[in-house]
C-alpha cells in the first residue's frame, strides 16, 4: 500500500530541489529578457529552450514521466507529433512562397510590364 | 458489479484506469492549448507590428513563482498520502488551492488594470489572444481549485473507506495541476517577454 | 433488469456476490434516464441519434423541393414554416441556407457519430471485450447528457429570431461572424457541448479497451469492430480540441468584438468594419479542417467495423487479412491528421505545401483500399447468408468504393480547381456517408437488435427497406457527379438557375428530388419494423446469428454486469468453418474441447 517512508522522503527532497531549480530558471528567463538580445529569433530560441527545460523537469519529476508505462508514452508521443503538425503546417501554408511568386514580385513584374508597354 | 483495475493496476498495462484516463485527457488538453499557440503564431507572423511592454512582467513573474510553488506542494501532498500521513497530505492540498487562489487574484488585478483603460480583447489582436490564452488557463486553474476543495473537503471521506483510491485521485489531480503549471511555463515567456 | 440465469451451475461466485450485495431497486430516473449502464446509455445515444438523422433528412427533403421547383410554394408544410422563413410558402434564400447548414451539422454531429460511436460503440464494445461496463460509468452518463444539451441547443436555434446557423456546416468567417444572425452563436455553443461530450467519451472508450479486456483477449484477438472504435476514439481525442478552441475564438469574435478571423480593412456593403482587425480567415479554416478531416474517418471507421462483423458472420468464414485490416486502420488514423488542407487547395497556399497535402491525401487512400479489398476477398468461397444486415453490409462495399474513388480528383489540386465547391463534392462525400456509413449503421441495427431486445427484426420489412433504399439513394447522388462536372456550384438556393451554364443540368434536380422523397418513403418500413419488433418480433436466445464474438455469450438482453459467468476467450474472433469442428462456427468463448 504505502511506499517505504525513506524512499518517499527522498522523493520529497527531490521535489523541493526541482522546485528550487524551476525558480532559478524562471529568474534567468526574466533576466535574459532584460538584456536586449540582437535578433528576435535568438530571443525566441533562448526563451523556448529555457521553457522546454523547465517543462521537462515538471513532466519528468513532478508528473513521474521518467518511469511511466508504455501506453502513456505512446499516447504522448502521438500527441507531440500532432501538436508539432498543428503548430507548423498552418504557418507553412501562409508563409511558403516557394514556387508561387509573392504579391510584391507580381506587382513589380506588372509595373515593369506596364512601363515597357508605355515606352513602345 | 465492480469495475476491475479502478485502484490496483492491470498487470499487462501496468496502469490503473484513472491513470490512463487522466493522461489521455491531458493529451487532449495539449491539443487544445496547441491550437491557441498555433493561433498566436499565425496572427503574429501575419501582423505588421506586435505590441511589447503592454503586460506587467512583474505580476507575470510573481504568478510563475506562485504556480511552481503550488506544483511542489501538490506533489508533496500526494507523497505525504503515500506515506500514510493523511492530515499533512490534506494540508498540502489546501496550501496548493490557496496558492492557486492567489494566482487568480493577481490575474484579476491584471485584467482589471487593462479593462479600466478600455483595453479589452477587442482592442488588438495581441490582447485578444492574451485574454483568450490566459482566460482559458485561468478557467483551468479554477477547475483545479474546485477539485482540490472537493478532495480536501467532502471527498476526504474516501480516505477512510479506500485510502489507495483516495491517494490515486490526489495523484491524478496532481497530474492535471502540473499540466496547468506546464502551460503557464510556456505562456509566460511567450506572452509577457517575447 | 432481470438476468436470464442460464449460466453453468458453478457460475463465478464473485459476480453473484456483488449482484446480491449491490442490488438495490433503482428508481425510474436512475434506471432509465440517468443510468450508469452502458447498454442503456448506448440505446439512449442510438435512439437520439436516429431521431436526429430523421430530422436532418427532413430538412433535406424540404431543400430538395426548392431545388427541384425553385420559387414554388412548398406543399403541405409550407404554411407552417412561418413568414420569416417562407412567406406564402415560398422559401427565402436565408431559410435555404439555414436548412443547408443545419442539415450538415445535424447529420454529422448529432446523427451519425452519436449513433455509430455513442450508440454502437457504447452498447457493443464492452460486451465484445467481456467487460461488465465501461471504465468510467458516471463519465459515460455525463457524455450522453452533454450531447443531449448540445442537440437541444442546435434544435432550439431554428426558433430564435433570425433562425438557425446559415453559413454552412463549415461556418467560415467573415460571413459567419459579421453577416450571420444569432443562430450562429447557438451553433458555436452547441458545438462546444458536442465536442466536450465526444472528448469525455473517447477517454472512456480507450481506457475501457486497454484495461477491461477479458482473460485471454489479447489485442490481436479483438473483433475488428473494437479496433475500429479504438482508432476512432484516438481521432476524437486529439482532433476535436482545436475545433473547440476555434469555436471559442469565433464566439469571441461574435460576442466580445475580437477579430481573430477578421482581416484589417474589411469593408462590407460599403461600410468598413470597426474592429481591430489583424485576424485571418484562414486560421478558422485550418482549425476547423484539422478536426473535420479526421471527423470523416470517425464517420467511416465504426461503419467498417460493423461491416466486418456482419460479413464474417454471414459468410461463415474468418475475415480475410485480419492483420492487414488492423494495421490499415491504425495507419489510416495516423494519416488522417496530416491531410486536412486538401479542403483548402483554393486558398492560395504555396505549391510546395500544396504538394505535401496532395501526397498525403493520395497515400491515405491506400489503407482504405486495403480495408475494402480485405472485405471483398472475405466473400470469396463463402457460404453467403443474404440476411438483411448482410444485404446492407454488401451494398456498403461498392457504395464506399464509388465514394472513395470519386475523392481522388478532389485530392489532387489541378482537378480540384474545377471540382471544388461543385455538386461533385456533394456527390462524393454523400456516397461515403449515406450509402456508405448509414447503410453500415442499418446493418448494425438489424444485426445487434436481437442482442439488445431479445427479439429479431422482421426480414420482409428489412428487405423492402434495403431494396428501396439502395435504388433510390443512387438516383439521389449519382446525378450530382454529372452536375458537378458540368460546373454547377453547391449551396445555391435556386438550384443553379441563375447561371446560364447550368441550364442543361437543372433537370437532374427533379430526378434527385423525386428520388430523395422515395428514399424517405422507404425509411417507413424501417421505422415500423424497429418499434414494432420491440413488441412483436420473434423471440430469440443468446446467439440467433450463430456468431463467434463475445457479445453473443451474454443473455439477450444482457443484465446488469452483462455476463453471468466471467467471460474467458480461448481463440480468435472469427473461427467460422474450422476444419473438423462439429458446427460451422466455434465461438471465441467456448472452452477447448478435450
């Protein structure tokens, strides 16, 4: 029924330590934000990397994902895949211009075409 | 007629019913918040300009610390119950709920501040997605508080009848709660800092 | 509910003990309204679903009159529709749009899925895996009542000022946000109820299948129906939440003045919108179709499952290619998440991402073909019993074949340019859902009716129902391919009259209309049969179809807890015509002979 008290006390210590680490990382996140990073992309990357590290700790230690069962892992892997699909693909449909001339290119071409015609 | 594996795990899956159930529910929640994050990205990428500095980083950071602390107290509550220390466990559940309430109070101040200037979700795309994301997250916090109140209050009677089942319920609530914390861990930098 | 206790003398004592210990007489409300028993809940879902199917069908019959005879007063019911909808009995375009949007919404979300998943899934699946009930009976009960609330909300929307939602079942903004009446808000709220119901149900289904299988019932011994429901539940679990999010966003656009889906600078009827702007209508389309594509597999998978059961039983042979079937539906489920933008080829996406979606769409046809082929090969060398369920199951095969094949030109962008938003699309998807899924659901009703009631449905009425339906339904949907290829657009209240290029195609509207009303007429034998057989159907025992799967070992109808003896599974699900066996079926629950 109940876990061995010594093991649970060790776990509680771990939870406290992880909680402290999460505090530290949060402070780092806010601190990094105050330093104005050169590019937006870099800022986003740093923020997401730190957030992912924090999230991983919460998931692995607090949510006991570090020793869960196959069905849970399987369901979560599937979810992560579809989560990535949901984040990525819609944005690719509005930002993928490979093979399709952008509106600027088209209007530039049209303007050049008009200028040519006017000269004739 | 009893449903098997409500408390003891099924040998081949290694799981009790509720454990699998709550994780599946959390999987669906990942997709729910995922859709909103996707919305955020699509709208921001398509925006000519995106506001900065409109939110109180201080309040957001404080709330982040509060929620992390509440995650610690929640998992400790479960650990105490596993060690058969019912009153300690119950106390930690109450502390978690109180921390959650403080989070909501802070949120109320944040929202009230915006609304007093007439800046509701209608004001800009940024505020629209901010209010939606934090609002939905806040509703999840509220739901968590309700469940915790039940477990610490009327639901605590189950400890006498079936301590393992009660402990499992606390564990599942904890999983939900950690997920809510997880969402905020991403929400905070995305909305407040970037 | 009484348990027909004809189990062995040494019945499992555990089950009996609990029966006695927990046997309190439940009041009417707890027994029949707020029941926690999956069988009662399944029947609640099934009957509500069937009623909504009938209602959605009625909406279509009214629409088809307007399409066949545009501008004519609607006979019989015209006066009842009211001046807001049909002054002097002549349908207004706004009302036509309401009928169209709600026909789609009701059939998909209030009819087919509740019947296929909530009804059949709930009733049959726990029995087929040897479980006493679902893993979470209270959650199950809540799922039904949340669905019910959603249904009431949707139904009520017809009676408010401005009528029901009228922007298609797809609810595209800006139309649905800026122009549509308040019925759209009811639609959004209704959808939130329905999605919540589905989510709760899907968790229940997956946990039940993983955790509550009987002893000896390994995954590869599961009936195909159960595999189909398992994959379906994963689709519901992971694909629905984005639409719930989108619903909230559109609700906020309508009610809180946000502009998630409204772009900047939008001008309607000469007036610029006074919103913040910055939104994107495509955002709605992505979030909507992210669900709505897996949704169509939610519509077809339980149907394939039912057809598999009925075919195995009525060919007296095992299903051909069981492993292929299982892997095919798993693959199908996975692929269904990455094809959705084939509904959006005309939205201006780049050619690379368009090629991606075309490719995944072509690939997803493969598992469907595998399933269909396996079912067809199952017929080879079979002793076919042409019972009513088998007739419907057999018809499913070519009908789904037509539906699937006609989807191919839609999945390729170049041909889709011509076919998108035409009647070709309507023909395609109705073939898969109407003579496809709904026929399979009819097969399921005829097949499992004796298990649920202890009585058989009437075969003669069943055959009239079948033959009338299969003929009529083809005359409804086949002409739509002709109309679509000819360029006739969908969602036009006058049947396409206003465009010169449709002139030669208009006559088909009359054919389709007459066929639709004939189809309606041929549902009457089914309705009479369904309710009449409950009272006067031939009484039968546990296994009237001589079937092999677990549900047929329980009494008909099963009592509380389902099985009198704890069920044990000794072999695969379709051991028909085993060489050397004394009969042409060896049930999975029959112990090994010494």
